[in-house]
C-alpha cells in the first residue's frame, strides 16, 4: 500500500537590475508528490525566457542533502521545464527551492520559486509467523514479521497490537531481526482445555502514520486442567463441594507494613471486591455452583501500601438451590492455631462476657490483657495504636482500653472508634448487660449504617444436649439509611452476632410507617432482600392527593435450580384507598385492589373492593363491607369469594363462597355480635345468625344449614337444615329443646328432644365428596376454623391411597 500527498506550492520571483533587458520573464513551481524511501523523478518548476540560454538551474530539496545543479540547453521555445530526481529518506514536510539563472547574462536576471511538500510515510510490509500452543498453558514467541523501506528509525517508532481470537487483546513487543526487518513478539494463554483454532490478527503502526495488519490461524492443542494454585492466605480447602463452607484467613499476611487495616475480597472471580471486611482478616462462605473461581484479596496496610494476593477454588457437586454463586457469608474469628506462650489462654468467660483472642495474658489483680486481636460476644476490638491493650477484668466485671482509641467492628460493619470503658458486665443477677452507645458507621448489604448504635451483651445458657453450648452474643440496634432515590430516610434495625461466625448478613427486612419519601408522604414501605439469591421484593403505599395508592412486587429465579439465572415475576398487586366515591344511592366505594401470584404450584389471581353505607367520616363508616375474590388455576379451576361486614369499625359478620369447575360449591355466612371465630369461646351474651352449606354436583349431595340465636340473660337457639336427606330443625330454650326431621327416603316425620334431651341434626347432614371412584387424584381443602369433618373414601379393587396434610406438613 502506498500513500502519496501532494505538496502545497508558493511562488516567488525576484528581478535584478537590468530587468529591462532581461532574458527571463517568469518562473512557476510545479506540484509534485513523494513518499519516503521511494524515488521521485519529474518536473519541479517551469519558466519562460526571451533568449536562447543556456540556463543554470539549482535545486535545494530541503532535507539537508547536496544541491542538485544542472544546465538547461536553449531551445526555440519560450517555455522551459525544470526536471529533478530525488529520494527522501524519511517522512516529513520539506521546503523545495528552485533557482534559475541565465548563464549568458548572469548579472541581469535570476528567478527563484519555492514549494512545500509533505512526504508520506513509507508503506510497511508484514507476514504472519505460524503459532502452535496448548490450551491452558502460557505461549510466548514471535507471531509476525515486517519490513519498512524507511530505515532511518529504530524499534521505538513502531507499536503492535494483537487480537488473540478468543475475545482478548494485548500489546505486542517489536524487536529488530538479525536477518533484517522487525519481529512482533506476543504472550498469551488460551482457555483450558479443549483443542481449537483461533485467528490471531496483528496490527503494526509506524509513528509516521503508516500501518498494516496480518492474520493467521493459531493451532491450539488440548490441555489438561491445572491443579489449583495454593493461595498465600490460609484456606480450609481449595477443592470444596457445593454447600460446604470454606474459611479464608489472611492473618499470616497482616504482620507487615505496620499491620493491615483493610481487607477486600473477590470471592467469585468476577473482578469485583464485593466483600470489604475492613480490619477483620477472615471470611467464610459456601459455594452454591460448581466451577473454578479465582479468589483475590486486596490488603491495605497502616503505611498506605497495598498488596494483592490470589488463589483458586475448584468447586464440585450439584447446584445448591437458593444459594447463587456463593452464600452463607459470615466472619469467623481468624485464629486457626493455639495461643503461643505458656501464660496465654485463648478464651475467657465472666458474667455476660464471652471472649476469644490471640492471647489473653493474666496480669495483676486477676485481670487479663489482650495481646493481638480480640473478639467479645461477636464484637471485634482493634486498637488504633497496635501497642495498646484491652483489659478484661473478671473481678470487677469490666472491659477497658485504658483511654486508647479502639475500633469496634461486627463483621463488615464498623460500630465506632472510641475509648472503651464498660462496666456492670456481671449481669447484675441476669444474663444481659447494656453498654454505652457507640457511633455506628459503614454499610449493611450496601445500605449505609449510620447513627447511634446500642449494644446489648447477652450470655445464652443452652441446656439442649445437642445444642451449641453456652455462648455470648451481642444485639446491635442501629439505623440503616436508604438510598437517595428512596428518600434517604433512616430505618431502625437490629441484628445479632456471636463469636462463631460474627455478623451474618444473609437477609435484610426493612419496614417504615408514616414517613416522607422525597415529596410523597409514605404510609407504609417494606423492603426484603435475600443476599443468597440477590432477590428483592417490596411494597409501598403513598398518599397522592386525597387518595392512598399502594403496590407490591416480587421477583424470583426463572429456574429454581439456578438462583443466579434470569428472574421472572413472582407477584404483583396494586391498591387504591380512601376513594370515598358514591356509586349509587347511599353506597360509597372506598377501596379497590387487584393482583396475582404466579406459581408453582398454581397461579392465583385476586381482587377486591371495600363498600360503605354512607361516606366515611374521620376514617369511620356506619356499615362497611370488604369483599375479596381469588381464582386458583388447576384442575379443577377454583373461584373463591370472601367478605367481611363491619359496623362502626367493629367486625360483625363474614361470608364465603367457593366454587370449583368439577361441580362443587360451598358457602357460609356468619353474623355474630360480638363477633367470634369458630373454635373460639362463645361469649356469655351474644346474638348470632349463621348459614353454610355445599352442593356436590357429581354425587348429587347438597346441604344448606342455618343457625340463629340470642343469649341475653335468657338463651334461645334455633337450628334448621335442608339437604338431599331431609328437612330438619330444632329449637333450644335453655332447659331443653324440641326438634323434628322429615326424611325423603321414607317420607316420615321424626320427632326428638324434650326436657334434658339433645338436639342433634348430624344424621341429616350429608358428607361433601371431593373425589369419585376410579377418577384421577382429587384434593379437598378444609376452610380455616373447621372443628370437625368426616370423610368416606372407597377404593375400586384395592384400598384407596389417602394423604392428610396439616398446616405444618404431613399428618
């Protein structure tokens, strides 16, 4: 490839004394182009003359080379060309000066013209060098050669870049070749471990502007998986199975440069140090997905220096549901070896204090001095001055830093930096002690942790034989600041930590009532975060004008076995409240809500309204009805309608209707003053009216039953039912009752009851069937509050298989 740029030309003519008899009239430059290291030959100027010459010509090429001098012989023409030949050694801009004089009358006429020409860079020529490598193993060597006709520059004027064909790029090194020209050197490791061919493209650039590219195949043979690299920090295993917890401990790396003050960990190899454990040198996790992960630790020391360390974890086993790449993050105490020295002990307990340290050394008065790091009930103590000590005194039930500043830390959360002087740690007859507040800072799963932090130390007595044993914990009460886009409001929060694992931050729940989010008044805000699967859900209710508008949303993994994969919608709902809109005479609509929950096992759609008799006044209505419906997909499809009746904000009644597309219908309604649920004690004084029943189309059974009664000093109850068996009723009047039933099978009237007699209608109540012989599996769900239910299940050719499931599992 050859690039040529034409020069820009300026003209200058000079006249000398005697011009009136001049033999020459004008001179003009001629545009010409050149390229470095490429010979140029052609006309560089023209002039006119009135005599026959000859003419002397001088050409200064502007690059410091020797002047070209020549003579132009006379012709009969009035116009003459000035020829020139030259080769520029290097690209650049040059001033070319052409001078022409008359040799016959030299002192009479001489003319000069000057042009400026840009000489382009010489073209590069390149060739590929065959590459053979092994997957997963480092390759280093020549990958291309090239030559440049311009030999005036060295290797410093060239640069090379390499596209290795696997999505990565790197610069190449340029060296001079003994056989002439230049060589491009490169180093790369192709991914392990299958054989493949990659197209490697090398681009070479000259500082003068010339460039060229060459591409060729790199043949990469199969490799073997390298063994995991042993990290410089302590690790319990470099080859864990999924779900098994692994501890990384940087304690051996801390005792240089004045001591470590910050540890940042990349535990999944994504290049992001997602865990900042500050002073704490250890972190424990469980991997949820198999694979090879590069562990990176960035440690900052007191003198401002920073060091980076690496290791490899090779994880095998099935995916752990709900874990993500890793989960179960905690911060165990870092000591993995026994205390050094005969006068050191590793643990100490008194009152509510449960301490563990590098070395707890006895000192005068029965106290203990902590050498190195110290953890008390899950709290880590880090003196700002490494020579300072924390004193634990069992005799006086105190912990003191002797006036020295101490950083308190729980897991990743900094809880304060102040002098410690805690008293009353004996518990005072209890197993709990509250210590002075400290100023909290840091972050809790990405939320800023701010404000005054209260600390309560508790010693837990565990009497369970299989339990973890007696141990101390600290309850931290503080504030979490929400991000600015959520209003920047702070929320109170409480977490607990202990010596075993430090602060565990797998889940976070936030709840706010009656706050202000930016410009919107917040009636209710809830946020739930599950760190193990990085899943969020939340709900919000705000006031817009005179209405309250709320909603909730939840996301879950599309594939439950792949919690780190794509998300799908789990549930969504919306609510509009405080409408107070008249929809017909005397009836007001107060609230509308709708939403859905997507399975498995079933999709559920829901909605509802709130109606009042008359408008609400001071948020209270005379009569209020709340109605809710749900539709559950499946076989059969199920429709459910539930309602509640309130009078002056007191609940007095409920109603429920349930219909399934297999022909089953059930219903019930209750009006009770004062209201009580089934299963609760019946009030001494009451008024009641209940009705319930069902229709089972496939079996032809049905029932409608009502109960009414009052007990206001004198009690009177009436029960009546109609079914496919009979019509029956009974009146109870305290000291006795009387009842009767007309049965359809024999068309006979049956009387019962009397003084001291019973009023039992159970013989006339049919049983609702939920399944039929030889049919597919059926499910019957009993409504909440059911006190007694009877079933008859018949098998066809063999005993039926029946499973009963209670609220807490199989029964």
